[in-house]
C-alpha cells in the first residue's frame, strides 16, 4: 500500500485530470489542423504533408500520455498509485513530480 496521504493522492488526481483536459484540447487542435488544409498546389501539398507527419506524431504521443494518465487514475482508485508495477517499491515523490503518470520506480524504468 502506498505511503502517500489522502491529500497528496487527491492533489495528484487533480493534476492528472487537469493534464487530461490539456491533452484533449491539444489533440482536438491537432485534429482540426489536419483536416483544415487540402491545397491543390503540389509544393504546398508537400509542405503540408511534412507538417501533417509532425502533427500526427505529436497526436500519437498525446494519445499515449492519455493512456498512461488513465492507468495512473486507475491505480489511484485501486490504492496502488505511487508503487512500482514491476518491483512494488514506492516511487519517489520527486519522480512523481516530474512524471506523475509513471508506473515505474527509477530503477525499473532503466
């Protein structure tokens, strides 16, 4: 069981939910951008396709972060948040400050 206080868990949960909202807004913006341009000019089309590849990559990264956040929220609900899913050791508060959705302690993440 995690040593984190109920207040600390609640703060982490709020932080994760706020990040979900940010990602949702960003992903909708990316989707809108991808759908917004369909030029007929070949040079502009090539530039748009390069831009689209970058946006798609950003979107995939955002989707992966969303999956990680949902998993972290599930661990909070189950009482396992802050514990490494590999070794069971407590994840340091400093690591959770930087990567609040991480399921791994520093040693297992390497």
